[in-house]
C-alpha cells in the first residue's frame, strides 16, 4: 500500500531541509531560461512577422522541454533519495537528447489525442505518463515508447492519488500569484520532490508485484 499524500509531502519537506538553496537555484535557472527565450523571440526581425515568431517559439519549446524535464526529474529524484545532486544535473537531458525529445513528442501526441475525445480521458493520459521521465532517468536502455508503456502500467490503480496531489500543488500555484510568482521558486522543488517520492513508492510496489508474479 502506498504512503498517503500527507506523508509524501512531509517526507519531501525533510528531503529538502538542507537542499533548499541549490534546489531554488535550479528552479530560478530554469525559469530565467524560459523568460530569456520569450524575450529573445520578441526582438529583431521576428517582430515583423508574428507567424515566424510563433513557429520559432514552438520549435524552441519542442527542442528544450524534453531534455530539461529529464534533467530536472533526475535532479529532484536524487534529492528525494537523500543524495547530493550537482547543479548541472538539470542539463544532463541534453546528453540524452534523442530519447528526451522523442518522449516529449510522443507523450504530447498521445495526451492531445485523448483530450480531443474528452477532458477526462486527457487528464487520465497525463496521469498515466507522469512517471516517464523518472523511468528514463534510471534506465538508459529503455526506449521512449517502452518508458511510456511502463509508466502507464505502473500508474494503474494510482491515478486518483496522484490527481489529488496535483490538485494540492495547483492550489499552491494559484496562491503563488499573490507573491508575483516568486513562490514558484519554492513550489517547483517541493512539487518535484513530492512527485519523485510518489514515483519511488509506486516503483517499489510495482517491483514487489512483479516478483510475486514471477
């Protein structure tokens, strides 16, 4: 049986107790990178043609989101495990660019197709694929599609718990608006470490059930 969300959130606080400084720096770096990209896109020739600007924005997002998500997932997973990740861990996804990029494209396509059916199937798809980057960060041999299938299999029976946890962080995100989004610097590490701990819990149960079957 998995830990309750309250236990996971409390454990995330303990894991971050002496790691807040660097964890916030990672959050700040990522946010500044995103802001820089937006500012660059508004300069020069791109101001003359909004279509070109929009296409560039889409291209840049497609290129960097997967690798950054992989790197950041690995960074916060190491914090959840009480390890001492380096700051540059957030960039390691670019060393595994192909899998990170393909995974982002595939999960985006699968989730969008489900959303086209109805909102609820789309939400379920997003929950099903939520463990993909953690899986990729631990298994350098697994393919993008296999990681997606594994995430979906691992999430079976656990979607409701992750959905409620996500609602908690959605509430905190809304609250961060009143801090001019400065609160995101703390919310990003807190949420990622919590999701990492959730993944660890689900993984242990999945591995245990696999051993029983075998």
